[in-house]
């Protein structure tokens, strides 16, 4: 860096100027009087260092002796020079100093360059003689120090090497895919001060980001230190961005405190592939088999694994896997049908060297059928209008104008799907039609890219193109049960409805049935054609047990936009709930065999709806029908009493069963009844009249004697006329039967042949038995009171029973045979 004055003077010029000044100035006295510089006062030592670009030079000027004028005068000349003697600048100042006096001199030295500058200063004029302490001239070197100047060497000076995982050099001239990286980074200190710090290093290839730092560094003044950094990651093909930054106290010039550059990572060693196709081109006949040989050469230093793909006029004829070792080759044979066209074979897969030639193209020239259009310039589309999921029938008229019979078909690609129609064979000059059913899948406008495909011929011109078909959204198909009902006569009725959105008519299969306990039954299965709009119907499923009804509708050869495969609807669960039970006892109670008797049952409907008509059948335990009754429909909550009349079956205990059939169901109930068994004596019973009369006589005598003995105690007593027991024995049969009180159902025993009025001891109800007869005395049937027993009623048939009052066990009813706890009965 230059000083304040950029002028450089030759050294001899300075000496010449000083000589002229000395000639023109008065000389000092020969005695040595004059001005001199006090050497000890010079503030600049030789090779003194400074950080500034200027320096104030100070020293004292002393006057010795006496001048004729009383003072000394002269010039102080000073110059700044380089170490090689070239003058950077020179200046002078005048002085005037009195005799025997002292004067301090200050000279501003400005524009000091970095490095060393020689200061040359001398006196001219009235100058004394030099001594050990005083001089007239001196020379000093001042050192202006360079400031901190630390930097990273330019990118061109940074060396990068390819190394392996052990930090050993690979010998590669470049960094290749999979290599590790070594950086050799010069750190330059161009200042006069040592630098302490470190380096931060970042390596980024887009996939891997590595960040590292060096150890603490010491770079002395004017020294260059080489830092070696080895990466911990492999880097792969592409650009590796390198960032190197100084960390620590830095100088003001920031551009060289960091370096940014890119290292290209080259590909790894790659195979070099060459492909060639050969065949016998001298005996080609259209339609016959053509043998191709494909040779694959690997001229690289690494092996290759990939695929061989070959096409003939755009149609794939080979797709196989291949593997070749380095510096080797392999051969593949392919058979095709001979026809005019181009065969392209390509090797793909593993990466290859850029010098590879992995594509082979071969032209086949042979006489063959020649196909051209015979009608429209593009296929016609039939079966419209179309919805998504429909098929369009495509048709194209063509002609074989060649000299050889050939085969052709229509081929169409749309939305990545390629379809090929049935091939037709045409003789030379013959015309024909090629067709194709093309599925449509795109709402709006679907593009069909068509072409004529031939296995053994060629086409005149480019028989291909594109057509556009309008395609509507798929039609929707919705179906449901609009109503499902149940009644007692018809069972389940279901009304169904199917809705087809606007468009074309569609074929569907309809199945209707029901499910019960997870088992499905189909009762209606039919194919039908639906017109757009609503189609509805009704079906009677009948009186079956069902949890729900099912309708299934399946599209035939088409697909709806959105529909369920089935629809179910629950069958109404409101049903009549019929019940049946025997009511009361038989009438008469305990009938005898063949006696005309009646029993009653109560039928009821506890369900939520009205029930069906029915039929009641009464039969005995042998299955013999005793009586039948028809029943009318019962409303919800309704019940009714039905009475059967029939000759009583034989047996001491008769079990009667009643079955009620209604609709498709039936219910039964049964009860055990007690019968009366009549026991007849084997001989005729005679009345012992003698004994009876004798008894009366004895009684009369006894009564007479009593009265005669104590007439005062004999008192006339009013007695209600009654029939005596003896008389009853004479007039009424000794056989007893049981009857039931019509009011409280109390069982009463009376003589078998008795006719007349009977009074119930429980409810005091009087009633007639058969023909009128004299009243039987109440005392005859009233049981003794206060005998320690209580009466209870059977909870099933209300039969009155007498049991000990302290008994709390089980009791069996003698009438209906029901066993119950005595504590559960009404007293």
C-alpha cells in the first residue's frame, strides 16, 4: 500500500540537492560552533514498529558557541526511502536557533507503507561538528506492521481427492459415484500477527448433508497452513456443493474468509452395451416365420443386468431378462411372422455408459397383402347413445389391394387400454368389415385412437386416427319396498318399486323372497327389461314366518352408477297372540261314564291386532274327538268362553285335550278331571223291616220309663218335621254322588237318586237338583264346627278342601289333581 506521496526519487538526486543547499548557506565557525541534533532525544529507534501510516519524529536541536549574528540558521532535510534505496519522498524545513539555546523539532512522517521504510535526516547551514552526543545526520528504519490478514486460498488452490472408507486414495482422477472425499485446504496468513481459529466445512449433494469442523488452528504471521479434511459419507453422482468458512477473529476483507464451490461427482464405472439384429433377407415370404438373431455385446468393465425389448411395427415381439459379464456377449433368437415393417430392439435396465449403442432398428421389405380403406375414412360407432360402462360397436370397411391374401383386424386404444377385434382374411381385391366392441369408461367425450392391424400385410397410407364419442354418466338403479303388510288371511304382502334413471332400457334380474332365522328363501326370480323411469309391482309372500323381506336386483350385461345389491324391509311384527285354557270344572262335577256333561275353555287374543278365525277340537286322551266348535276372529284384547257338550268318557280320571287351529298355527291345552265310578252290589238289597220295627219299640219303652221316672223334667219341644234317617234310608239310595255348587263350586255329596233343593253350607246358596223334592236338613251336611280344621280353595279349580289348621305342607286337589302349597291358597 502506497504512502501519502507516491513519488520515488533516485538517491543521487537527493545527494545533489543537499550539496547545492550546503554551498549556498553560510558556514559555521571553524571552532565548531553551530547547530547539532541531540542524539538522545530522537524518539525513533532503528526498526521501530508501528501500526499506523504516519509517525511524528521528534528530537532536540542544540546551538553551540557564538555566532556573529547571535543565532544559527539552516535547513533540516529528511527523506523516506525503501530498503533498496529508492526514495519514496523528501522534504525539508528551515531552522533558526539562538546562540547557546535549545529547540525541539517535530517532523510529521506520513504515508508510511506496510513493511520497512528508511528515514534519512540531515542538517545543512550553520551546523556544528558531530560529537558522541550530538550529530548532524541520522538514519532510522521504521517498520509499519501489516494488520490481521487471514484467508482461505482460492478455489483453484484447494485440492480434492477420491478416497475410500479407510481414507486411502482410490487413484481415481475424479470423484466418482460412491467415493469418499478428501479436501486439502490452504489457510494463508499475510499479516504480521498470528491467527488462531478453526474451519467449518459443509458438504451437500442434495441427498446427504455432512457438516464438519477442524481442530483449533494456529497460523503464524506470513505463514500458510494446509488443512486436510476427510468426509465421513459417500457421495453419489451429481453436484456436490462445498462450503468452507473461517471461524474466529477475522480481518475486514470478508470475501476470502469463506469459499463456495461445486465438485462434480462422476458416474461409477458402467457397462458399454452394443445391440445388433440379423436375419436371412434373401428368402422372405409374407406370412411365413422369420427368425431373428439379436446380439448383445458388453464392452465395459462391469457386468450388466437388464431387459431386451423388441417391437415389430409397434407390437411387442420379445420382452426378456438378460445378464452379460464384462467384455462378453450373448445371442437371443426371436420368431415373427414375415410382413413389411420395422423391427426395433432395445436393451434397457441397468445404467450404461454414454458411449453405449443399445438400440437396433431393422427394416423388413417383402411383398404382401396391402390394405386400404373401402368406405368411410374412420370407423363407425354403433349401439349409441352410450353411458359409462357400455360398449360401442366399432366398424370399418377395408379392401386388400395387394397380390397376396392377408389378415387384418381393427385395433383401438383409449385411456391406456388397447383392444383388438376379430381378424378377417381377405383375398387379393376382396373387401370386408373389421369390427370391435370397445368399452367406454370416460364421462363426457372419450377419445378412441384406432388403427388397422395386420399380422402378415401392410397398409396403404397411415390407416389410423382418432374419433370422439359422447359418453353419459352411468344410469342409476334404485329399488325398494314401498310397503310391507301382514294380515291374518293373506299373510305377507310386499309392494316393490325399481327406478331406472334416464337413458336406454336395461336388462335386470329380480329376486324377491324373505328371510327367517338367517335362512333366505326366494319365491320370485325373473329377468326383465326395464324402461327408464319407475317400474313397480306387488307380491304376496303368504302366511310364512319371516323376519324381513328381500329384493335383489342385478344388472345384466351392464353396470349401474350406484345401487345396492339388495334391499330388505322388516315384516310388521304386530301379531295376534291367541291363548286357550280350561275354565272351571266339568258340569256336572265328577261325571260318570256316558253322562252328558259340559266343559268350558276360554280363548283370548292378547296381541296387538285382530286374529284369524279358527276351529276348536275337544278330544280325550285316546285321541277320540268329543266335540268341535268354530271360532270367529278375536279382536286385540278380546276373549270368549266356549262350552263343549258330550257324553263323559269312562275312567276314574279323565284327561281332556283341546286344540285350537287358526291360520297356519295352533295351540293346545289339557286338564285332568275326576269322574264318579258307580259300584253296584252283586245281589238285590233287602230292607230289614224286623230290626227297624224292633228298634222303634225298644226306643218307645225307654222314653216312657224316663218320663215316668221324672215327669217334671219332661218338656214339650217344638221340632220341625223332618224325615228321620231311618226313613231316608228306606226312601233314598245309599249311593252318594258329588255335585258342584253353581255359586262357589263347593263340592257337595248327595244320594244318587235324590231330587229337590240343596243348600250350600259355604255360600248359603239354595239350588234345585233334578226334579223338586223335600229339602234335606242342613244339619245333615254341615260338618262339625271347631274340629281344628280350616277350609282352603284350590288355586286352579277353586275346589274347597278342609285341612288341619296347623298344616303348612303341599296339598293335592282331589278334583283337578293340582298340587299346591297350603299357604298359597285362599282360606
